[in-house]
C-alpha cells in the first residue's frame, strides 16, 4: 500500500507515518515546515521530505491513500489535486479506525487526564508483556513511538481527542472510533474556537457515548457531575462502570494507595492522578489484567511525558514541568503539588498559550485556578495573541480573571527567565505549566538550577 501524508510533521501525523512504515507500507509526505523531534525522527526512518513545501506532482493515481493533517488548509494544492483525482482521503482518526475495525477498540476520552490514563494502561500492559496496538498523545518510557499498528493484536488502545479531525472533516476525532470499551475522565469546557458554548462542548461527549458499539462497556468518573449525567442519562445499550478517587494518604512526600494487600507507594501523586489510576484499573481489568497484577505494575509508573514531570530535585527543592493549560488542569495540578509538598512554598508559573486561554471571553474560566499556589505567576506573549488574531488581552483582565491580588504577570520572556533564575530555591516546589515554552525558556538550563 502506498500512503501519502499531507502535513506529515505534526506530532500525531509523524508517529502514524513511522508506524505505517514499520508495518511495511510505502510512506511519503509533505509539509511546509517540520521541527524537532518530528524532523529527526522522520529522518531516522527515511521519511523526511527532501524539501519543505507542497508539491501537487507528488499526488498521483499510484497512491492508495492520502492522510490529511489538521495543519493543512482546505485550499492546500496537494489536497486539491487528491480531490481532483478522486483519491481516498482519510483524516488521522478515520484511518486509525480503518486499521482497527476488526479489533477491540478501547478509547480514553475526557477534557483532562486522557493521556495519563492511556499511558497508565499501556505501562501496565507492557509490564505484563501483553501486546496491543495503540495511539497515545505523549512519548512514553519503554515505547519507541506514540502509534503502534499490527495485523494480529486483539486490542487497540486509543487516546480519544475531542478536537476536529481534519480541515475537511469537522467531526471530533473521538466520534470516529466506535469503541467497544471506553472511559470518560472529566468534562471541562475547552477548544472554544470550535465549541463556542459549554453545552455545545458537552454535546460532543454525549455523541461519543452514543457512538459506542451495542453492549460496550463505559468506565466513567462519577465524581465529575457532568460526566456522571452524560453517561447515566445515555439510552445506549452499554454497561456502565463508575469509579472515584481511591483511598490513599501522603507520608514523607510519598503518596500511598490503600489496597487489600497493604499500602502501596506510588511514583505519582495528586487526587486527579489517583482518579486516573482508578479509571485505568477498570480498563485493564476489562482487558484481562486482574487487580493484583495491575497494582504490581502501576507502582513503577512515573507519569506521562510533560504530565507532572519531575525535571530536577534535591533535598530542599523540586521542579516540575506540566502540560496543564486549561483551567481545570491548572487547578488540579497546582492543588496536587501543594498537597504533596505541604510544608514547602509552591511557586506555580502558568503560560497562557492556547487559543482558548488567550481569548478574553474565556479568561473568567480561570477563576481560582491558582488558589493553591503560594506564589502565582502568569506569563503570556502579546505576540501570540496577534498570531491567533485575537483581541489584545491586558494584564488587568488577567489579574481580574484569576482573582488574586498578588498575581505576578509577565509578558517579556527575558523578564520571566530572570524571575525564575533569581528565585530563592530553598524549601520550594516550582511548577512550570505550559503547552509552550514561555517564549524560549530552555528547560535543560532550568534543570541546572539545582
């Protein structure tokens, strides 16, 4: 099979390209720019385009499939050529479904926690040498790629993103997978550029629940009132398995899970992560891993990349990097660090980087999101607001939204870096939350602080 990727350089797209190359398919691709790590990984497998740009001459009748990434536009010349030739054009999730329609599909959905839960499941399965296909949104320890596809594996585990499928397919990705087994971790308004109201956003999770195959199993966080209502009001003929935060305690900076076999020390911490663990346990049990085997494996789970990732530590200081950017994630992550390091001063630094977070109409959602931080800092680049063609956001609007009189706000990357590097680090827990890099902050340099 010959497959061409339009916009091959994306995080998900390049991983799928590598997975299909490893499966034995002929893979080509184009993109107008590709950055690391995608660039070096594509180069390693001989899949990096010879030059950047869009080339309609690459699109011929010899192609069996064209896979279209979100980075491309509707008027992309390669896309137009593919449409003109009548080639089969798939979005990323459509193609994943085609590759897995004869497998048992396990789909992890929710506004937050889905990468971590998917990672937990894959960690446990890998620990017990249970082979499955998968697609996850982070690079995992012990896994070469974020996508793995085979002909023979019975299960495929898919992280179910609610964002749009492609420039010509406005359906959320997770609507296309038709799960046999699914999980919903939480619902908190996000992607306001696509879902302008909370009701509209919530409706996507109702559609997801209804998309499950007849007789499927839905695992859901009953502590989230919206999730509980969405799942329990569904008339789809599915089995429903609620979960909640398991019993645990913190001692000497370590979280212990209370189990029938005794207290289990964990590498992870925070109520949100313990909820994630409870959900992952249900899913693993549906996949044939019993409770004792789950606990044995999960004890060594250190977390998904950029999800409360400990980047430096000594006896008096710890520094975390976290992907949190939506209000619910920021609040849960900050609370988790404060509870784990209750005797330390928690310095929480949040970069407003996404379309939603930089939107003046959405800012009010951040009310109280940094309340558990002893020192709260927000960074945003006015340049990023202009790039996204949004109304300018002022420092006053941000201060009002977070409702903290002592909020420190930076718009200059150099000033923010100076703040970080001049911090008194004794007895501190520093939390760097962003889906960006604070205008060019070198995290390797940050590690050298302690």
